[in-house]
């Protein structure tokens, strides 16, 4: 939320109180960390994108300080001041101003001073349940503020894996989504295919061939009716991009190759 004129100050304060009341009812303690923070903590610990937009200055005593560009680090410092061993569970909530330099100039969507509301959960014994709790409470808070259309962006890859596992997709698709997550163009192409209703052909010829090689009876009429024992499969180590079969051919996954294996050459 951008810092507003006195005309909207009361509305912002009312919204802040409503958010903090919501967080407090969920068991989060309201805290108000200092606006001035040691610059070294931010310059050493936060990402380059925020580091280059932090207002840093030196006071008359020679100490390097900054205007907080974010409230997560100050609240984390507060937790460590209260619990130096980080051995206690604690839940904090906050709502206050933060400051960031805007390279392209200040605007309503990119203000130099803005309000940030949020929650921080420390030391929870069940981390997965804590993640779910925080996400659900954040969604409730956003909706209570009047927003109906919004996006959620997660920084925890474990949440993505859990989501993929919960979708009920065939194993082949789950492996693809996990593997190509780090290649955005391919990953988004896979999502587009899923969004269009595409599913792997579980009863097609490829499935019948795999079942036959495994010694199972295929489900496709007219396909092989008995195992093909002369076809050999060679499994390459997961860490090696190339593996040699007994015949000297180089093989790569998929793991089976009927009758012959193709030679691959590297220059």
C-alpha cells in the first residue's frame, strides 16, 4: 500500500487495525520493529534486487544505518534478540512503513514509502503445517482487505512438489513437471498442455510395448500377446548422461530398446 495523504490516513489506519486484529485472533503477537536498522544486516543478507534499492546513510557517530526496505529481517532480528538460541516457537505480526528507492521514479504502484503488513512464524515443530497456516491466513487477510483477484508466489520448492503430488497426475507427468521446473519455457509448455486436457496415452502402443517388455499382458487389442524375451533393457546410472551396454552401444533413458541400440558419437 502506498503512503497516502491525510485524506486517506484514517482509512489506512482502520485497515491496519483490522489486519492486526485478524492476525492476533490467529495467535500472532503484534510487534513494531525500529524503522532505522543496521545497514550491514540488509546489505549482507538480502537479495541484490532489494540491496540496490535500500536507503543507506552514515550517522554522526559513523555508524552505517538504513531505512528498513522490508519488515521480515527486522522482525527476525527481534526474534533473535528475545530468543538468542532460536529454540522457542513464536508468532509475530506487523503493519508499518518500509522504504525503497525506485530507479524509474516514484508512482502509485512503485512508491518510495509504502506500508507492509505480514506475519512471521518461528520455531514451529511441524514446518509443513506452519506453511499451510501462514498461506491460509495470508489469503484470508488479503480478502478481508477487499481484494478479490490476486496471485500467490511461493519460494519453497517443497510446496511445489507437494502440489504436484496432490494433483493425481500419472507418474510420468509428475516427473516431467519436477524435471522441467527449472526450465521455464518447457515447464510452461507442459502446463499449457495440461490446461488443454492432454493426458498421456495410457492404453496406446507405447504402453503396450512397455507392458510386454515387463512380461505383462498388454491391454491394446492386436498388440503383442507374449513377452519378447530377446529384447534387452539396459539401465544407465542416474548420474551419468551416457552408459555403455554389453554390445558397446551408448544408451540413454528411456530404459528399453528393442533388438538394437543406436550408436551415439561424441566429437
